[in-house]
C-alpha cells in the first residue's frame, strides 16, 4: 500500500512538472489530477479487498443531479 501511495505522489509531481513546462491549461491539469485520484482510489480499494462498486457510485451521482 505504501508503494501505491509513493507511485501516486511521484506520478502527480512528475505530471504536474511536465504540464507546467509544456504550458498546459488549468483544465488539463485538473483533469489529470482528478483521473489520477480516481484511479488511485480504485486501486487502493482493490488492494484493501473492499472493491468500490462503480455502478453504485454512478447511480448515486445520477440521483444527486436529477433530484
């Protein structure tokens, strides 16, 4: 689990540095960090043997925005 966190931090730092040097927009940086965070949470849930039910999350999201 510690290696997963270390890889996540290294990826976020390296990708942010790369995006700053290339002149990426704030939206691109935000999307990159958001996708990395979602992936990190999903991998952590699998490693901890408590998989997140993505269908349930999608359902909650739809209900939240519809009601």
